[in-house]
C-alpha cells in the first residue's frame, strides 16, 4: 500500500504543521531543511499543499507516494520508545529485543504499537498529552471511551491502568483494523474492544472517562456530543487543539470544570470534570 506524502522546505516546521493540521496528517518525518508530511488520501495531501502554498508562497513543495513497508523499515531504524509517566509506548522491535521476550518498561507499563503510515505511531505530542492526563485520573474499575482511536494507544493504556472496560471507536475501518492488530501485540490486555462507529451518528454507551483527540474545530463542533458521552461526574480529556484554540475549546465545554491543562510543542490537552447533576 502506498501513502501520499508532501515534502515541504523553506518554511518553519512548526508553522507548516499548524497549517497542515486541518487536513488530517497521519505522520511526519524530518527532512534536511524541512519536513515530509503524510496523509491518508491524495485529496487531503493536495488540499494541504494548496493551503500551504497560499499561506507561504516561498515554500518548496514536492508531493510523492511512499510505500508503507518502506516507511515501516525506516521507522525500525529511527523510531524509539517514548515514556509518559508510568507508560512507555514502543514499537515491537524494541520490546522483543530484550532477552526473554517482552519486558515491562522501567516506568512500569509498556504498550506495543506497530508503526503504520496510515494511523501513526502514538508518538505525537497530543497522544503524549492524553497519556499524561489519563494518568491523573483513577482509572481502576472505570469504563473508558476513546473517540477517534486511531492506533488504539489510549484505549490499551486505559486497560493497562485498570479500566473495567475500554472501548475505542473510529469511523475508519482501516483504523479499527490497525487498533485490533495492536491489541494482539499486547499480551494479557483484556476488556478492550474496537468498533467502527461515528460519534456524530451512532448511539454510544456513556463512559466514566472519555478521550477525544481530533482537532480544535472538531472538538468545538461536537462538544455537546462528547459531553453527553460522559456519565454525570465523569471526566473528559480532549486534545488535538493548538494553543491559540484553547479559549475557544474551553468555552465550548463551559458546563464542565477545567481541572488540568498542559501544552507541548504548541499542542494542548485539557481535562474536564463533568457535573454530577446535569441535563443530558
């Protein structure tokens, strides 16, 4: 399978990523003097290219197609584990190279994720922020819903943290297939399911903890749906928004109480507590 990529040079990388974010980039690689940004479809890549060129006329753009297997091989050489609190996310070759097979991380919990160009690696700043927020909660015995689960990192993490049940949903069938594959790589992780579903259309059972990591605009548009997916008194973790969207997203969830917020590389996560007594 091939994935569409866009090489961008001549513009500050952080600025380019902000401009490309509305078009759903799935992965990023550093290039000499620039970035290679990957997208799920050629149409999204081409739309992003047009937007970047319009915003930055001096940018040097080069679209190309990249084979998923070739990208995975390069990732094996370059992708390293990341640790957030007590959780380490690592590709299989780092987990299995230890003598005796898979080993827990020094921090306590290791989650194995197979890199995929289509659905990322779980290493993005917004995923790290969600992992940090999740560990601020008492997950033990709770139900957890991961909206737009992608590779399934957050749902698997919730299960490893003691959730009674964790469910990941995504409208993309390939994303769910990828998440299910990742689940099989994490031996002993139970009570996790991944389903094809769209929060905007499906009837979703409410959970004690809901996570959503799309974009700032999507969070604002679906604030009521996300809030209603949380049981009264539960918690909502949102990310995928950029720093300049913080106030707008906060206003969209004004009925909840903001208890924690963190920023990394221009990306923001927010943790809300929903009121115990509220209309749903």
